């Protein structure tokens, strides 16, 4: 029941019915305790590994529940969905299993891995628009022309109920969790989870997470006016407007929404890879990002985190991990100035080795106008143990007359020593 007295779009009975429908079509994903992430966040972290579904994300649950409800005529005509990737793959994968033709409309900037996977699942893919708003308009136009049934990624009661089955499993797997952290895009996942969890455990806290560039629910619920839009690592939750059916549920059942910046989303993706040895896309790791952003909300609590997807491009993951090394000052670039004499690079390399640094990259510069005609610059990128080790190395080089000057990740010289 909503605050206005209206019925919510789904109930616990709907979610239990969805669990029966999807049984055998999707896996009951593991829920594991993560000691390393617990240590990092100050809470007991229980990860719900929805990245282990066949298509790498939770979206299969809602897709199966919706597809299973189609009548014979709708199955023959086919379905259409609009998605940045995970919903697309889920609909395509299970539509092929059920012998239902599928068309997927995706934003033009959708990561290549998600486009390729969707095509591999047998769907017709149409790339259209920069945002999901434009993509949805195109999907509706195609549906009207071709008589296709729309499978909405979040604003559909059957889809919402399917996603809510995650909460049934989490509370069965770990009955003593007291807080759930759930990423929010259009709100289908958190709506289903909130309805099920609050019905079964009324005192449980539901915390939502939005990317700062797409804080649409936060804006509506708080009256804030954050700008909406931009390139985010969490493209799976990059939704500009709350769902019509999901908003009342989030308003009534979600205790707080944490807005997370891009650097913390990157840190969370890196933490999942390095501490938990599991793949998480930006949206998938948003729950961990929220715990890093607001440790006060979670300290000492038993927290269930929905790691909702793992479909991240390998190149993006590699970039994120290197950027995190730079943030931790374990990878650092600097420039030294010296007279252009034979053996300079050998002496510097030997000294860095003695100091315990690993040289990743070296570049000479003799033609810069700020370098004397008989001078040379050497740009080095090194790997160190941590920030303190980096500071020790630069101090040693400075004491030995090399005058190292830091180069920031954008290639700009930093002022001072």
C-alpha cells in the first residue's frame, strides 16, 4: 500500500508466484560472506552474486516472468525491448530458449561486449539514440509498426515481481541480514526487493544507490535539482526518469538513497576484482560504492549487497584497475631533468631498482624548449608498494640531485617538488 492509500503495483504473493515461474530457468545465485570487503567497509558484507546468471546479470528473472505470461499470438509475433545491455541480453537469451522472436533496441553508446552478446543470443539488434529516452521512443515505434509486445526493463509488474525473487533468496540464505543495498536505475530491482523484504522482515533497512550523474529518484524524493546526464561507468543504472510504477514503492519502502560519484564506482569495481576476485560492472558494484561513500550508514551492520551484474568490457576493467593504482599512488609518473650524458638512464634505472620500484615506461625528451640544448628530460612511470613508498623514492631521487617533478594522470606537470 502506498502512502497515498493506493495499492502498490506488486505484492509478496506476486513475487512468490514469479519464483515458481522462473524456477528452473534461472539459477539460485550464491550468497557469500566477503571478509576483505567487510574489512574495507566496516560492515559484515554478504554478496548476492547475480553476476553468475547465464547472461551475467539479474535481469533474467524479470524477463522470464514476463515472457512466460505471453499468449500464443504474442509469442508468435515476437517481443521487443529497449536496454543498455543486461535486460537486452536477458530477453534475447530466454526468448530464444522459448522460441520467441526478439528485437532489442540499444543506445548507440552501449558497450560493445553487451551488443555482441545480445546478437549472439539470436536477437535482432537496433542501435538508436544517445539515451534510453530516445531508445524507448524508437522501440515503441517499431513495436507499433510490427505488432510486437514490449518487455519493459523496469516499469512492468511482472518484471518487477521477477526481480523481487532475489529478496526471497537472500533472506532464506542469510536470515540475519539487517540491511539491503540495491542499485537503482529505473527502480524495477529495488521495487521488487523492497516489497518482498519488507513483507518478510518489516524492520529490515533498504538502501538504494544511484550514480551521481543519474540521480533521478534522489531528485524527485528530496526536491534536489542535480543535473542528469553524462558518461558514467554505471551505464546499467543510467536512467533519467523514475518509473511510474516503481517510484511509489521506492518512496514508501526505501529508507535512503545514496548518490555515488564516478571515482567511488571505479573503486568499487576494482575492489570486487582485487578483493573478491569477481567481475562487477559499474552498476553491479554500486552497492559497494555506496558503502565506501557512506560508511556511517553501514558500520557494524550485517549488509546484503546485490552484485547485480558483471558484464564489463575487459578494456574498461583494465583501465579502471590502472586508474585505481594511480589513485593509491602505486603507479606514478614523474619527470627528471639532467645533463645529457651517457649512462644517465642506466644510473637512474639501477637506483630505482635499489629503491624497490618497478619501471613501467620510460621516455626521453631532448627537443623541449624548456630544456637546455645540452640537457635532457626523462619521463618515467613506475610501480611502487604504496603512497609512502612512492614518497620515499621521490625523496631519495631529490636528495641525489635529479629533481623529480610529478606528472598527473592527465599528463600535466604538478607544481613544486
